[in-house]
């Protein structure tokens, strides 16, 4: 059986790995100049720069099957967050269950009431039960409504949940499904947010390393699919027994399954180089400030020294604006100066990544899919994070399932 895979992101690479391991042939057609989709890293002026701020959660079920964790040499953030308040005050909240010595500082923090901090412990247990498949009555609730119904006060929601998870979901109103929130809350609670020593792109490299390089075709834009034939802009035709759409354009989806076209959330990360680190914590700094431009600040070189050249530090700043100008850069430095001082004036911008299709809209999500749902044509199967939910785990799973369904039909 020979399969044409449209898209060389993690979903397409996962599908190719499954096919290859089971003795089937394939060809990947990737529109870009490199594999990986959003999960890529570049080397710029001695820095390892991920294409947008992102982390990997080793608790992901699918990743344990696809990746060799020891060889990735994960470098991990500490549990918790650095809360950056309006007037320049900042404090650390942590997980006392994993770091007992942080118990009193976390309980005394101003992020929320003592009752809200007790609710955090209860939420951790609810998320753990949900992740294990025990039913939770949340129906179609948004994350925001779930948190309110759970009993959290507005202070806690706006000081912690909103700034933290708006950076995870790229969703400033927390309209993302509560199902997705509980799933990810459990993964954050049971594993440490991590990056491979060589950058997030190492995940892509590891998946691609298992595959014959001659079957990986870059800069091939798919323009049409007809029966079992895939035509690309260079006028070539690729013919297979099956086709997996792992990065479908809206035009392709409109032909096979127009009802599955998704809206996407965007992300924008600016990377700076500094001579000194603003702080030494291995924590994501989340901004608990209304109408702030900056959403979060992470000192990547604190977490992973390999990300910056010797004697330098790398700072990733995610913002709530798709535009960029010198005025935007100045505003970023001005806001960060309220927490880190005038040293921000000396920050040197390295590069930035604005990703318009960073994550699918997640007002509704899935965690599994049947063959009937994946199969959108007589020999066409759908994969990608938009099929299930917006996570690395879902991208891998959708690719694995699409390849499995194709193999079942091909026998």
C-alpha cells in the first residue's frame, strides 16, 4: 500500500512513521521549506530560537510512543509561575505538592484568596480524574465559565488562570472548551513543561530521522486531489492508494468536508538577547495586568542554557498584538521595565515569529476519532491538530489514527 501524505508537520510525520514501521510506502508533500509546521527551531546569532514560544509536556500519551525521551535531553521549567502585577510587583507561586518548601510563600501570595488556593488542590484532583476517563459534568462549558462555577473568585481568575491559559490557548477570553482546560491542567500538574536541549525542532528531527529522505518532498504546494492522484503547483502528480490530509488547506477541505473548516488563533513571540538575566527563576512570567500588551515573559536561557551563546541570555516575550513596529518594541521594553528595571532598554531584538494559524479555535474539542469521522473521501483520511484538539499530543494521535485506518482499508 502506498499513501500520499499532504503536510509534513507532526501529524504527517506521525502517519508516515506508522506506515513505515508496518512495511507500507508513503510520500510526504510539504509546502514549506522545512518539515515540522510550527514545531521548528532556527539558529540565529548563536541562539536556538523556537518558532514561537512553546513547550512540550512529557505526560503526553502519544509522545511516549513516538519520541525517545532520553536523547531529547529535556530541560524543564519549574512548576508554578512568576506573577507580574500592575505596579511592578512580582511574586512566585508554585506547587507545594512537588516543591514542599514553597508552601508558605504560595499560601501567602496575593494571587488569590486562601480559599482559592484550596480550590487549586481540589481542581488538581478533578483534572486527574477527568484525564483518566472519569466523567465530569461540564457539557459544553467554556474554561472561563467552568472556573466561575468551580468557585474561583475573579481575583484568582484574572491574576492566574486568564494570563496563564490565554498564553496556552491564544485565547484572551478563555472561551476554549473546559474539556481542553482540564486535560491540559492535568498534564501541567503531572509533568514539567519542557523543551529539548536542542530546541523544539528536535521533536520534528527525531520523527523525520526514522524515514527515508527520498520520500520527503519540500516546497510542494498541493493544489488539487483527484481520485488517488495529488497534483502540486510544480505540475507533478503523485499517485497513491490512499491520501492523508495532515495539513489541509481550506480549499482542499472545502472539496471533501466543508463543515470541518476551522477558525484559527494567532500567536506572536518576540525574542530578545540580554547581557544579564532579569531574574534566575525557571518560570513562565505571566502578566496579571489589565490591558497589557505583554502576555508572558520567559527567560529561555534560565531553563535551557544551550538556547543562548555564552555570556548572553535569551528572553521570549509573547504579546497580544499581531502588528510589529519600533513603537511595539518600545512598549514591550517599557512594560517589562516595571518588573525588571532599566536593563530592558539594552535588550536587543533577535527575531520574532507571528503565526496566524497557531492553534485551531477550541470551543469544541475531541480526544478520539472514529474511522468514519477520519475518512472524508473514498480513499482520503484527515489528520492534524484541528481534527481533535490543539496540542502536540493530538497532532501525533490524529496522524497515527489516520495511518491505522488507511492500513485497515488497504488490507
